[in-house]
């Protein structure tokens, strides 16, 4: 089976054929840096991180662009309320987004352009749209897209212009039709002078929709493979992006992918519902790889539920994956805390796993294969299997988990080196001596001392696992 992906525009899944053989061009709508990243952001970006990983694992070269909307109405309002420069406010949260994504193992994109760095490209696109009769300047610094001039407007979300008409809507000054949308917004007297740029149409700043069409064209060309983002962006953002790009004569995105929403305790996350969870909160309360597992384990188009039960399950599953991998590595004579990443891309993946991922990234089915492989590896370990069998099983387990960004022995989650490796060795020596003392107490049936030693280790954040081969330890880290 070849890779099949679901296209939001056609609402069907079809074999994926790149515009350019052997390469994939992907544009993902990135953050608007008005505030701290939340779990919904992580859910979206992780969904497409798995897409990138699978495309690359399938032998394709991926050019991944994710923009930063570093100026818009909300950024200006919130920065003013905080008595901060808008650009400093935006940069602060851009860095918070990057830190959160780095921490949770999201690969950085090939390019991460800011809207404010691409004003010349936006001016060029507006001029082209005006020349082609699809946009107009209002004479006061704003430029609007004429939706009635483009017959296919609404095709992405299957709406007609009549469906979008609001008889009670007040006409915005400068617009010819209330449904027209802003490509460029005129500067306002109360806004900072630094938040606007000179153009042939007057001084102002970018409209939200224009920036993505301009930047995708610059970095991926007039026609590219995949445009992705959260489901909530379909209308009006993606509809407007497609309309202005097609009206300019560009092929634009050949396939649209949208990730499902995230709910918290059964409800869509929102500050008014008192269930708003920032990424910092989630990563402080749970081990980071468990948060990643919880957010990627559902199908990317499905709703993902975040609650205490879901997180307990994710933590348990992650602990099992990690424990199995570490046991196998130790049997093979490797230090699991400093295990180098194997050439995982060369390991043949189970056919069932490949079929699941090729079926529109069916991660739940792929995870079922991972659980079977983990169980088989546990059986080998329990039976005292020889090194080659264990090495093969461990390689398959790690390679599959790596596709999900969850290889337990990767530097991201388990590997350390240099000073960190020395620290681990010192800690291991201290804990091993405590475990030896605990074992001696148990041999003497001094259960109170044995329990006290274990309790002291647990209080220090060290988890003890008793097995047939003796006690093992691991840090209860939140990464």
C-alpha cells in the first residue's frame, strides 16, 4: 500500500503523489504570538510532526515551513494592556512556543518565517490581485479582496456566497461588500508607529490571511503539496488563503490536512470554561513524553481528550515502553541512560505498522502493533533469549516509537553524554549502594529498614522496580 492522505477539500483519502518526485513541500500555519502556548497548539503541531517523521521515514525529502504571525490586532491590544512594546511582547511568546515545542520533541521546521519580515512579498501579491481585478484599495490605506470576483470562493468549506451573507452585518468603512476581507489594514492613530509599513496604498500592516499566501509562495513556490493546520482555521483563514492565491493564478496547496480539536474534561478548551491548560501547566504536572504520547495517540483528525484518566493511562503506557527498552538495552550490555541512537531508519518496520501509517497516519492502529512488539520483546526477556533476538526486537520497537517521536532511548528522552553521563554514573553508584543495603536488610528480614530505604529513595524521586534479576531504579522525571 502506498501512502494515502485525507484531503479536507475533497473529503476523501487518495494516494499521495508529490508535485516533485521524491520531495514534499509542506506549509503549516504556525502560532500567533499573542500569549503563551496551550495544549491545543501542541496537539496541532505534534500531529504534523508525526506527518513529517513518517514522510521522511518513507524516503521523502521534506521542506517544512511553519510561519509566525508576529503582528495582529490581539498582539497590539495585549501588549498595550501590559505596557510593553508589541515586538517585544511577540518575541517573548515566540520563544515560549519554541521552548515548549523543543521540550516535547517537535522537530524544528526547515523555515520559520515571520510575517513582519515579508512585507515586500505581500505588497507584490496585493498589486497582482488588484491588476487581475480581485482586490481594491479603499484610498485610506486598506486593501480588500473582492470575494464576488472569484467564482470558486467558498469551495474549501463548501459554502456559497449566499450562505455567508449576514443581512444584519454593518458594512465596514471602505468595503464594497461586507463579505470582503482585508489584505492590508490601514494604520490607526492610537497604534504604535512601528506597527505599520509604507506601501503604494498607504501606511498599514498585514492582514492575517495575506501573509500565509505570500510566505508559502516564497519558500515553497506557487504550487506545493500540503497545507496543514488546526480544524478551526478552515474558515475563514484557509478559505481566504486559497481564494487569494488561486485568484492570483497560483496552484497553491494540492492537498489540505486539518487536525482535530482538543477537549478538556469533555469540553472544548476555553478560558471562560475554566478548563484552559497551558503547555507549561501540562508539562509541569506530567512527564513530558507522556504528554506527547497522549496528544499523538489518537488519529490526527479525531478529537483528543485531555483529562486525569487519559494522562494516567499515557503515563502507564510510557513507563512500560521505557522499562522494556531499558531492560533490553541493559541485557545487550548498553547503558540505557547513554544509549546512542541506532540507525533506526535502516530497520525494517513490521508490515502492519507500515500499513497503518500509510492509511492516513492511523496512529491508533500503529500503536496496537507497537504494543504487540513490546509484549513479544518482554517475552524474550523473560525467557532469557539470546542477544540477537533481543537486539532485533529492541530495534523494531525503537524504530516504530521513533516515528511517533517517542524512542525511549533517544537523547530527547533517555540518552545523556558528557557531564550529564558522569552525573548519572555517580547517581547510579549511590543508588546501587542503597539498593544493596536494602537487599541485605530484606535478607535479614529487617523489613522496617528495607521499607525505610525504599521510602527514602521514593521521596527523592527515584522509582524502584523489583524483578527476578534484582531491583532496578529509574528517575521519576517530568522532563
